[in-house]
C-alpha cells in the first residue's frame, strides 16, 4: 500500500487500528447488534444468534491490540429507533463487557437513531461498569488526524480536513469467480483518495484546502464487522453504491481482502 498507512487494517479481521491523540484506537463499522431477530421479524428467516460470537471477537481484538479507545463508524445497532428486547440485551451485555477504562466513540449511523437517548436514560448497565461513551452525529467528526463518519450522509467539513476519512455504511464486498464458474462473496477494504469533483459544488466545503489544489485526504471504507449483513458488490458495474458521495468521490479506489491481499482497482476485480 505504499507508505505506511495511518489506518492499519488488522490482518484477517474487519477492523483497523489508528493513533488518535495519545491513544491507540480500534476502528470498526456496522456491528448491527440485533440483526438475527430483525431477519426473523422482517424476512421470516430464522438464523441462530451470533451475538456472543460478535462480542467475543470484538473483546479479543481489543485485548490483542491493547487499544485504549473504540471507534464505531456507525450502525452499532440494527433498529432504526430505540433497540428492542433482544437487541437491547445484546447491547447491554456488550457495554457491560467492555473495559470500564475504555473510551468509546459511536458515530450515529442510519440504524442508530435512538442510541444516544437509550444510553443516557434506559440502558440497564451499572454506572461503574459503563465505559466513557461519546455519541457523535452521522456526518462525523475529526479525531486528531482521522476523520470518521458513517457514510449515509455527506461528511462534516472538519472530518474532510483530516489526513484520512474512515466510514462504514457501504459494507463493501466483491464477488469472485473461479475458472469453473463457481463464485463466492468476500468482504473487502475499499481505499483511495477523495476526488474533489463531487465536493466542490457544495458550499459547506468551500474552505477545504484540497479543493484548491492541495492533496486530498485518503478515504477508507471499512468492511462490515457483522458478517451476515451483505453489502455493495463494488466490482459489479450494475451495482449502485449507498453513500451519496460514492463512488464519484473516490479516485484511485482499490480493494483489499481481509487478509491483506491486494485485488487492485475495484472496477477491474
């Protein structure tokens, strides 16, 4: 990937680390707690709960990396409003399991509408067990040199002033075919630089220096942490992207498998 990236994907995992201030942060996106009961209710599909597996994978990554901070780039939960019974239980057990010393930033995704109020008033977690949690708008914020947003709206200008913009929402995947016609879908990282074109006409970005010729920030689209949720097959030309600034806002976009294998430009995979 050229120079050592500021955001370092963890080999084999849909997660990355990055320095934020004096902390080491673990970055994930699209955890979608409560997804299995939602599948049952919305689509009539009965899938055994993977809540324990999700939680244990996340806790193992925090321990393995020694991260001081957890940053969720949106869609920690799956309900659009307040979390329902099973989902609420999954979130309460998750937060109760996190180290109390951990600092947590949750970017509100399009599925996280009620998470701030729920955490403040209804979550059944002892105060001494609840980590420090900062819920920020979906348009995102600047965290030192890292901008974070969810991706379902245009990013905040200060997030685009950072060296790197990290987002979720897209759940990027590729469909790979073998020589005998078989195929499989793999989650991928999508990485490139911001293309000034789609951002330049919007008045909220008029002060961004890279719209006047400086080097644009890198863009990193994180794979979904939840492996059940599907996503955008970025290598299929007929597939539409979900984010309002993708794919037009991304130039030199390349795909990488979770194990770090570089697949090359996403349109030619």
